[in-house]
C-alpha cells in the first residue's frame, strides 16, 4: 500500500517535471519563432510560399484548377459553386458579416477572421473543420498569416497591404488573438476558454463571469506567460497578496482552512476552496495563522488536463489584458 502511494507520488512528480520542462521549451520555441518571423515577407509572394508549404492550406483547399484538394471550399474561381475567387468573394462575405454582427467589416477583416476564428463564419455546405492554422501542428505566426492574407487578397481582390499593416479595430482584435496564442506556444484560445470554464471559472472571474474565490484574471496577460504557467503548475510558489491560506483551530480542535474574507471585532469568515463560508467567533479561536506553503488553488489541476488543454488555457490567459471588452 505504502509502496503504491510512493509510486503514485513519484509519477506525479515526474508529470510535474514534464510540464515544467515543457513550459520552458515552449518559451524557448516562441523566442526562436520571433527570429524566423522576419523571414517571410508580407507580400502575395510571401503568402504563396506559406499557402503551398508550411501553412498546409493546399491539403484542404484548391485554388481554381491549382491543387487537387476537393473537400474544402475552392479558393479560386471554380465551377458553379465558386463564381468568384476568394479576393473578390471576401467582399461579399464582408457584407454578410457586417449585416450579421452590426460591425463594419472590410474584405480584409473577413480574410483575417477566416484564419483567426474560422468558426465565426462557416461556408455554406461545409463543416466547421477549418484548421486553427496558428496552433500546432501548423503553427503559423502572425507575420505568416498577414502574408497569407495578402496572397488571398491578390486572388481577384484588391491587394491592400496598408489594411494589413494598419489593421482596423476588427482585424486588430484578431491579430491580438493570434499573437496571444503564438506567445503561449501556439495554443488555441477558443478551446482554452472551454478548459477555463471546466477547471478554473468556479474560482476566477474573467471580465464579469466566474467565481470570486481567486483573483480576477481579466488583465492577467500583463504578468506574462511564465508567471501564468507557474501559477497553474505550482500555485503555492508565489501566493497572490490578499489570497493567503489561513488555518484556524478552534477551542474544540476543529481546523478550518481557507481565505480570510471577513475580519470584524468579534468574528472572522473563512472561505473554503469549495466556496463554503465558515464564520467563527473570535473567542472560540485557539490558533489562527497563515500557511505559507499552501494555496487554495489546487496543486493537481494539470493532472486533469492534456498537454493541449494546458497550452490552450495559457493561450486564453494570454488574451486577457483589459478590464472592459
Ligand atoms: C483541415 C483542412 C483545412 C486547412 C488545413 C485549411 N483550411 Fe481553410 N477551410 C477549411 C474548411 C472546411 C472551410 C469551410 C468551413 C469554414 O468556412 O470555416 C475553410 C474555409 C476557409 C476560408 C473561407 C472561404 C470562403 O469561401 O469564405 C478561407 C479564406 C480559408 N479557409 C483559408 C485557408 C488558408 C489560407 C489556409 C492555410 C493557411 C487554410 N484555409 C487551411 C479547411 C481547411
Ligand atoms: C479552488 C479555486 C481555484 C481554482 C479551481 C483555480 N484557481 Fe487559480 N487561484 C486561486 C486562488 C485562491 C489564487 C490566489 C492564491 C495563489 O496565488 O495561489 C489563484 C491564483 C491564480 C493565478 C495568479 C493570479 C495573480 O494575479 O497573481 C493564476 C494565473 C491562476 N490562479 C490561474 C488559474 C487557472 C488557469 C486555473 C484553471 C486551470 C485556476 N487558476 C484554477 C484559486 C483557484
């Protein structure tokens, strides 16, 4: 029995080690990517090499009679179904998106959106199966995506490098999403939101949604990826001020562990990790102190997550930088 517990413990340690190693590798990788980013030029030619190469677009899309993929929308002019190549088609889509959302979409905004959040608009007759091209295994960076947009514009549309370089509000939001994702090792922030809802939202608010046990995470990206990563892997390593773990022992020897959420002249409230609030009369307290080595945030959260979940939730965290959005 004891040997089994020992083994389980050893396994957990190894798992934690693996995650820490991964975190560092991710940081190293994204640092490396920044250098590579300057290589692709934001021109139709730059985008062409991505489309038929690293971006793997050709494995799903053909362009007119170029390429042989048939299961996804043709991005050129083709047959009855695709009367306009994508550059021109984007104008039509932009009109549809403007009507749907009430925001003013340009053709460039539509193209950026189709790469940043493909599920925002799903082409009729197709499934929501477009790859997140800035997540693994494709992992395009923002520059490469801008180049691809230039290439798509040049397919029958108006090449507008100005709109790519100085994005509208809509495109800028999508750029931020792509940057956040690549900064977090290429996680998918959309999938990360679901991981967050399942594992974190009971304690943390983002904007106005979520629990109140832990700190509000609406601006957490400002603390950087390394901080976020370590907060999830080893919550107790650096306890956020005001969220210390208190342990109160009453005169009958009962222990209550949690955050001190109220401290009046006669009583204290301890909020436990499950949200339950325990009120203790001060005269009943025998001992009350902070446990420096413990966080209310569970140490074993990562065990319930896959490596992808972990990357995705970090990408979602890297998107949180404003109180009101
Ligand atoms: C795994 C297959 C797959 C890969 C890889 C892929 N796509 Fe797609 N793409 C789709 C599918 C399926 C759709 C249709 C569903 C939708 O609209 O989201 C689509 C839709 C699109 C659209 C919208 C077309 C329209 O008519 O409005 C554009 C633009 C696009 N993809 C560009 C790209 C580019 C550029 C790449 C490479 C960087 C790429 N796709 C990689 C599957 C893929
Ligand atoms: C049971 C409640 C609980 C759950 C579940 C939980 N946390 Fe926490 N979290 C806390 C508390 C309490 C703190 C503050 C104490 C500390 O720093 O360890 C905290 C701190 C943090 C911090 C540091 C915040 C700062 O500004 O210093 C981050 C980042 C974080 N949590 C992210 C997450 C993520 C991501 C998840 C889900 C994968 C998660 N938490 C799940 C309770 C929780």
